[in-house]
C-alpha cells in the first residue's frame, strides 16, 4: 500500500484549548502551565496551575474562530481573503506557518 501524502489544504484544524474573549474582540488562548504530560498534570494538581494566556491579534483571532473542526484549511484561507483582502496575502503561506506553530504548541490538532 502506497503512503499517501496529505495535502494541508484538505486538513481540518480544531481547537484543543479553551479561550477567553477580550474586550477588543480578540482572544486569549489558555495553555496549561505544566503541559499535558503525566508529570505536567501532576505538577498542575500539586502547584498553582494558572494557565498561560496566549494573546492572538486580529488575524490570529479570525483563524482561531475558524478552526472549528468543520472547515478545511482551504476554506479558512478563502474566508480570510474575504475578510482581510490584500492584508493577508500570501494567505496560504502565512496560514500554513501559523497553523504549524499552533499545532506545535498543542493549541490545535487535525482532523483528516
């Protein structure tokens, strides 16, 4: 069986973390201070486990809100182009980098 290479545009991101809405319309994503590992969960129970707040700007917030587990990366890119126009170009390059960073930080995950 051949190893099928996945196309980023077809992948569907979903939010793994809670967030809070800010007064200016942006969001703060909350990340556990000690991570998701067994040790991190143990430390979180033993110590004061206030989450780390990652503040997203206007474009980051738009991406976050679109990562609903239903829209593909291609759909998100189209929506960003409609909302931000030339400000977001090159949309798919920027979106790919941002989503990769969010995945690496454990903020999102993928549905295929």
